[in-house]
């Protein structure tokens, strides 16, 4: 690990391989409490742990609930799940970039996956609690969003997914309304109102060959949600600094087998924010474009080599002044695995470079502002059980 890189460098844009320097774990347990024919009651629990440095003291490692909910299954006869509690709900994400573009973990309840027509209808009332969420820092954020600028929200979410189109293709359509629920401390400190937000999403999933998958996503953001596309935030989060504006994003990502021993995974993101007006009176807009690709060669069922490349370019205008920045990542990794899936041990080497141009006053991106490039060598373990 190279301390100059820290937690990661623009991981949501450049990819996570050789670009994660922390420890994250989830431990889940569940139990079926009742079963009668097609109906059942299930309780789900999952604890998460995050350690952002090399200090393994218990007091330094935050623990929290990722899931703590009860589920009533098929009590209405629509193959639905009625649930209440804390839940990883509709977490649409680009795994290679560790980027959740729709939901993170929320508190709430709803009716999920009701069979309506050929697809599945889900309705949920959710609450997003930002106060203790440290995952929204400035990693990849176009405007360096501070945790104090984000506000809690009460949300109504509608999702219709699993709609078959043609062979190997399915469609998902989602809408979310976010009602700002700022804390008393935020209201007193910032002395302004908070705008509600709206987001919408259309996602086309297409099977490629026998085992490949490609996803194309279009998202729209309005008012308090307007910056979520360009800041690589989740759609369930409100930015409290934004009074009005709109934004949109287009994403394409997936994993495609190229040959018997070759795979290609990719993630391409373009997002824009337009006519942004902040509560402090500043106005502007912004764009971000990024692409990452990972080629995998399987030497056998137990060893494989990765090469991952990534590039991003950000631009924004604030009160008529233009700002730009860009960066790239180059990673090679050798992995030891059991079969062609996880668990996996990796040895990696990564090179990073960045041009901050006139983006901010912090200087270069690495070595505490003294270097425009750096490198990292390390080991990773990735396992599910």
C-alpha cells in the first residue's frame, strides 16, 4: 500500500482494482420463522465493518447494520415480499467501480417484486440518514461535496423491473421523490431552506453470449438531486447546497467473454449538470466523462492475470470561471483463485497520474500536494462465503 494514494483515487471513475486501500466486510444471518406452502416469514440481518487505515483497534473500526428487516413473502399471492426495517434495497451498482448509482442502505418498508403483467412492481417508503455515512466524501465528487452539505430525506420510490423485451433482454424503470429532512443543526448553521429532489432511471440489461451481460442506464436528476450524476453520488441522496437545476447521466457497463480464456469488463459514464443555482447565490454547470476497462486472461482455473486501465475528465463552470481536471490509472494484477470466481488473492501494481489544472487550491493530487503522479504495490483478498 502506498499512503500517498490514501483510500483510493477517483475509484468510481477509474475502477477499484489496485485502487482500494481499506478493509470492508459484511456478515449476514437469516432465519425463516414461518412457512406454510408458498407463504413464509423471514428475518434478515447483516452487520458491516469498515476500516479505512492499517490500525486494527476495535475502537477504530466502525460497525453498522446493512440489513435488519422482516419479510412477509407471498401473503397477497403476487409472489411479492412485504418488508420493514433496514435493508440493502434496489442497490443498482457498477461493481468494478464500487459505484452505487441508485440506492445505498436505507431504512423503511414496502412491497417488493409484485408480479404485475410480465414484470415486477416495487413500492417503498424510505429514509436516507446521511449523518453517520462517511462513504460520500470527496472520492470522485465533481464539486468536492462535504458530508455537512448532504441532508437526510424521506423518499417514495417506484420501480418496475424484470420486464422482458426480446431474447436475453430486460427493462427496469424507476422513479424516486426525495423530500428534504434537514436536521435542526443544519437548519441553524446554514440559515436557508432545502430543496426536494427527483430522480428517474431507465435501464436495459442485455445478455451477451452465454455468460456475458451488458447494461445501459439513463438517469435524470432535478433540483436537490441535480448534482448526483456529476458527483458520482447515489440517486437516494440530496445535496443541501443546491437550490435548483437539473442533470442527467448515461452509463454503460458489463462483463463480456471474448474467448474461452479471455474476459473484458468495462464501465463508461457521462454525466452533466445544467443551470445549477446554489443557496449561496453561485451559479454554474459541469460535466464528467470516465471510462475504465479490465482485461482478464485465465491461465488455468486457479490463476489469472488482470490489466485494468481508466481515465476521467471533469469540467465545471462557477460564476463564469471554468475549471478542469483529469486523471488516469494503470493496474496489472496476478490472482490466485479457487475456480474462475471468488475467493481470490491478488498481487497488484498500480500507477496513477493526475492534472488538477485550476480545479482547486490544494495543488497536485498525490504526495500531500507535491506530485502529479504516484504508484502503489499491494495485496488484496476478495472472498464471499
